[in-house]
C-alpha cells in the first residue's frame, strides 16, 4: 500500500474528514533546532535532565533557556506566569516553534494548563466556569509545520523531573522511536464509566494499516492486560488499572479522559504521570474540571492520522485537541516513530 493510500485509509478509519483545519501530510516535522529547552536552575533534577536531553537530541546551545522557579509551586497566578513567560521569550533565539519546560511543577496557571497558557495565552475567563466551552485552537487538525508563523503559536510540552532515572528512560524511548517501525496496535477502550466514554464515537474503526504496520482495535473493557504492542492507548477512566501488566512501544501515546489527569500531584484521580511511569512516551490530561467535552481531550482519529503521517508527539497531540485551555501536554516532544 502506498503512503497516500495508507493515509486515505487512516482518514476513513478515523472518521476525521470534514474536521476543522487543513488536511494532508505535513511537509516535514519539528526539528531539534526548532525546539527550546527551558531549565529551572532552582531545581537540580531539571538541570541534570535538561543536560541529558540536550545531548540526546543534539540541541544547539542557544536553544537552552534558563529561568529560576523556587519552591516547585503546582499552580502560578496570572502575574507570576506572565513574568515567567517574559523571561522565557526574552531569551529565545530566532526559529523556535516549540518549547519544552523541564520540570514537573508548576503545571497550571490558575485553571489553565501551563502548556496552553504559554502557547495560546492565559484565559482568565475559563476560570469563571471551567465546564464552559474553551477558546478553539487554530492548530487543531492543521498540517502547518510553522505554528508560530501561521498561527502565532509556539507549541509547548512539559518534561517531568521527579525522577532523573525515569526522565532519562523517557528521553531514551523518544529517541529510540525514530529507529524502526515495529508491529503495533492502537487500542481504544469503551469502559464501564459511561460519562468518560465521550470519545467513543470518535474511535477509529477496527482495521489494519499495513503500510504502517499498525492495527486499530476497540475493546469494551476497563483496562488492557498482558499486551505488549501498544503504540496508542486511549480510554476513559478515573484510574486505569493493570498498567504494570502491559508494554508500551517507544514513542507510544496514552491518555485517559477524566477530570484531573493533568493535576499531576492530585490524588482524587490518576495522574497522567502514571502513563509515563508505565512506559508511554507522551500523555495529556486536564488540570481543572473540564466536564466531558470531547473537544477538551485528544481526538482519537486526528491524533492517529497525524502521528502516522510522521508528526512528532508534540505536533500530533497539539493538533488533536480542539479546546486545549485546560489540557497539559507532557512527555518527550520529538518522538516520531512514523517520521521516516
């Protein structure tokens, strides 16, 4: 099957035709030279992990941005965030289309995720009613590889730093994803938590995309168990069980539709950090109560389409969320298992 034929099948499987944004295969993908690494000099883990990442991805020295955030606050107020963003932006060299913040906290700006606040601007209005519709993202389902030039958006992601060893393993998975295309499966789960199945109608139909060595499979189950070929795992649960029984392939994406997955240190529901600890390479979760609007979570078909088209993890995830104000993107941004 040709690449064009494979992509047409992806569109058919995902039901993604007719969505907002440009269609088609990206002309290229985000390169290391376009990524800035933001280091918190007040946190030794951030410094150590950033040094490892810079070497692993061969980032230019000019792309390393230094800030100081003492105390690891989980949430910033709007004024503190504005000052932080100004410090970051004032150091950015030309040609930067994405930013990787190397820390676990802060991860929110009041009710906004810090990644959304950085890339789209802080939205104070969302905090008066977090269940209301959010501002739409111009990058949703877009094929542009220049988000700053085309949409005045710098994409952003968080690289967690609670464990240096786990962060290094995460970075290694992202790098390894570019070396070979394994036989893989994209799993979609319809669970017993009905309110969290808001994306079920958007799940791709079961099928095989031979050109990409991947199949799509929907299961009616609360958890996967015993599988070892995961490239995508999307579900709707407050807590996802049996993660210790499954294996994620390098570059795997995984997320769960629930209210507080992006509240990384929260205890009421499963933190998105658990996906990375289990072996995923990138994830997504909401930092404040979003209600179950599917637009506030990654669209399964659009995520699959862009990842298989060769996009990096940060590009595919950002393209898949229509209303990302409350959503936090975490992981290794340059993972691209289908980038060749």
